């Protein structure tokens, strides 16, 4: 049977361990969630060739967690998603561009779902006259 001194010392050490946060169990390190968006695409441009809008862009920075790009077209207030899942490509074709002004937005998306600001280019199709990359 343990003596009173050993029991008291065990209780004191247990209280000290409890007070200082020391324990025999290990806990996983706390990680902060990734909320930083990736770098936007660069040099976004569009060309109208044989009735097809050909969009291209550059990857501006190598973000280790870059999942890919999402692309939309806005025309008269209606947004159409051309690439809906982040895809690691730097060019797409819109084979049904519309008459009038269209805004194309390219969003970089990381593996945490963070989305960059849009990289934007414009296409103006007026009858037989085509202006690509026009400014507002």
C-alpha cells in the first residue's frame, strides 16, 4: 500500500499537469482554413474566328493549390457558365457567341474553393463587323 507522501505527491503532480495543460494524449495541430484566393488569370483575350470566340489567358502565378479556371459569358445581363468546374486549361472556345456585347470572365479557383477576382475581356459582334477585346 502506498504511503501518504506518495499519494500526496501523485495528486500534486496530477494537479500541476492539469493546470499547465500537460496530458498523455496528443492532439492534432490546429490549422487555419485557406481563405486566400488564387492569383487571377492574366492576359485574357478573345478572338472571333469563323463564328467561334476563342478565349485564351495566362497563369500569372503558380499557386500550389490552384484547381483550375471557371469561365462565364455575360450578355444582356444573362450569365452563361462556359466552364463550370475548375479546369486546368488556358484556352476555350465559345462556339455560340451572341450578336452584341459579351463580357467573358475567367476566375482562378483553388482547391479550397476560393475564387479570384475575374479577369475580363469583351467581344462585340455587330452584324458583319466584329470587334474583339473592345474597351468599355
